[in-house]
């Protein structure tokens, strides 16, 4: 890996359909620092006809190495460079950070950290709906949309 300048290799299941792991130079050398692939999604917030905020994705940047802070720094630099702006917030209203890792059972885990209170509320509600439904696969969009409707209909007095 080192001689080919490869930092990470994806490990796929037998059907080459699902990511089941990542082998990195740090894993092989015994370095135990927290290094995961990250995805930083920049968004613009728009209000619908009822005044509810919605995010429109502007750009998604994947950073395969480094800490979360390094990933955010790298992603904002790429966003600014590609959009010819001096600061990312000249175009975007915010960003979300998603990290990916493999848990002890070998399942790929995606952890998303939203940057708005609304998104954080939707994330919690969608997770609750998913668990109530028995944790089915491939219905994430359905749970997200239902959670967004629940959060938006609850209004600002929601606790």
C-alpha cells in the first residue's frame, strides 16, 4: 500500500455490493488515533410557503483521511476553491458532517452530525420511527420525510 501511495482500501462483501470495512495504513501500523472517512455536505436553507426551513444540497465533499476537524478544514477549502469564494458561508448556510466506520459486529455505521436544531430533531424522530417499525432496511427516505413532517407540524413550542 505504501509504495503505491494508497492510504485506505475499501473492503466489500462477496457480492461487491456493501462496504464491510476499510483497511488503512494506520490500522496496519498500529496507530490508534481516530481516523475515519468523512463526508461534509454544504447546504443552502430555503423557506417554503409555510415558512418552514428546508435544505438544498450545494456540494458534497468526501475526505477519506484525517480527523473530523481536518476533514471539515479540507472540505471547506475545496468548497471555497471550486466555487471561487473566500469563505464557504458566502454561498452556503451550513454543513453537515457524516462519518463512516465499521462496528464490532462488522456492520458499516454512518453517523451524521447536523448543524441545525431542526435537522437534529428530524434525525432523532426518524431514528425513533425506524426503531418502532422494527428497523427495516431501505426505508430511510420514508422515515426522514415522516419525521420532517412531524417536527414541522409540532411547531416551535415542541419540547
